[in-house]
C-alpha cells in the first residue's frame, strides 16, 4: 500500500514536470515569453518539490536504518500528516521498528537465559579468538583455574606454564587430563579444545572439567564392588569349611569331653576323612583365588615392540582353533589397512585377545552357526584398535557395567579375573578396552591404543 502511494505520487509529479516543460517550450517558440517564463518557474518549483519529496523519504529511511544499526528503538515518525503516502510510510516504519525491537528483546532474553545456564554449569567454559583474547569465561572456569578475570590466554602463564603451553599455538586439541596444583590443593582437570565458527568468525571453545570428584566416586564404587565380590567368594569357600569342621568336631567331643578312640565307628572315620578332603579342596580353591588376586596386582610393565597385525591375529586364530570342543565356531580375520603394525607387548596382548576369543567362542556354544571375527584397523580419531567380535546372545544391560570388576563372573568355572586383568594390561599400554553388545547381532570388545 505504501509503495503504491509513493509510486503514484512520483508518477503524477513527473507527469506535471513533463507537462510544465512542454508548455514552457511551446510558449517560448510561440514568442509568448511571459507565459513561457511562468511555465519555467512552475517547472523549477515542481522539480524542487520532487527532489524535496524524494530526499524527505530517503532521509526517513536512512534515519530508520541508522537507528536500527545503533540498536536505538526510540525513533518514532509522525503518523498525522497531510500527505497520505508519507503518513502510511511513517506508520509502516513505526510498525517495522516495533517488530525489530520485539525480536531484539526476545534475543536479549534468550542470550541472558543461555548465559545464566553457562554461569550455573558445573563445567568450565571459555572461548578464544584467533588473537588469543578470551571473549567469554564462565565463573566455573575461573574458580577451577583460581584466576579472574580471564581476558587473554597469556594469563594462563601466570597460573601454570605447562597449562599455557597447551594453548600457546591457539590450535584445537583432544581431551587432555591435566593436573593443576595451587594453594587450594591439587586438581585433576579434563580439558578439551574444539574449533567453532560463529558468524564467519573462527573461535576455539574450551571445556574444563574437574574430574577429581568423579574419580573419587568411581574409586569408591570400584572398592565397594570389589569388596562385595571378595566377600562373596571368601564366604562361599569358608562356609563349607566351617560347617564340615563343626560336624567332624562333634564326632570327637561330647559336650566338653573328648570321646575315647575306641568308641569311633567305621562310618564316622570314613565321614571324617571325606570331610577333611573337602576342607583341603576348599582351602586349595581359596589359595587359588588369592593367587589370582596377586597376579592381578603384579602385572609387569609392558615390554613393547612393533608387531604386525596379521602375524598377531593369525597366532590368536591358531590358538583358538585348538579349542576342539568348539570346532563349529568359525573364526575370521579382517585387517585394514594392509601392513598395519602395533607397538605393544605381544605376550600380554596375546593373553588379552585369547581370553576375549575364548569368551566369544563359549558364548556361541549353543548356536548352530557362530562366527568370531578378529579385527584390526584405525578408527575415526586416527587411533589403532583391535577388536574381538561375535554374533552371540550378548551381555545383558544389567551385567555390562560389572564385567570388568575383578573376580566378577557369570560362569560356573573360572576366577572372573580375565576381563579385569585385560583392562589392567590395556591401562599399562596407555590404551583402553570397551564393550558394545546387541543380542544376536554384535558383541564387540575393542582395544584402542
């Protein structure tokens, strides 16, 4: 509506200017100079009026955009004018100004909302521009680093030189565990630096997390689980010893007096011998259990060397093929890229892979067709990995968090030390072991180096 009125105004004014020009020229050639002069004056007046009208409209629009640029929403144009087109233009500009102001207010409220979330977050967050200026730092990161305010990465040098060296070249880096010591004590921080782009500006987003509390909690949980398993195993072993010892003791004592040797029957002697044999076996089992615990605590430092993936996995395949009672389980090897090598302790990792392979074979005992895959490759983070994969019944969600606890087992035989020992070996290698399980689709134990 506004553009149509302005358009009509412009067309009419141009038509009048054109007519005035024609009239002025006509009277001039007709030698009616007075009339021609009047027409020329009218032409000049109309041209000036058009220029004023256009400038007035342009100035209003320019003022409007300048006000928006400066975030000034107080600008208002009068809506009671004699010129209808300008009145409608002012009304439209005022409406647009109100809409932009509303959007701006909502954006400000949203920004305050997100900033409050960042302020209340338990993790530290700050952003760095390419010049090293810290554009935003929430209170948590200032608390974790015990320094405020944070304005530039060079300030990190005042906290710790090694911490500053992480950020000195202003490049992203993977998750790093950093121990920071100050007058408040030692803190173990998890630091990750990720590149982000906002409105064509390249920034670095840094996330800092104090993992000391979590480690304490996990350590406590691990001890609780371990003590629960140890108690269970020891009680299962000692309870029969106590019970049988009490039964045998009743053969030899009556109240507080010992029974004479000649009063024993042959059945009592046989029962006593059998009971002592059970006590001996239970004691041997308990000794074996304690020895397993000692083995778990005394894993030697890895003697690493370069080992070809194909040589290692072919060796594991050959050892697994020796499980004669599990011949129906198919074993496959997959390696990518060719010529892949690992820097590891071959003896220790063979022990880990063999244990995982046997577990996979045993899980497939009840299946007609089962397959264990031994895989070596490089993951998306450019880290080498080994994987033992099977398509068996898998591990239930209730047990998947327990399987790496020392001495935890779901089998009738074994000490339950295999997976926890594997985890210990991978820790000594500076790597990790993880598991994923989808019943009858994929159960995969992955060793990442």
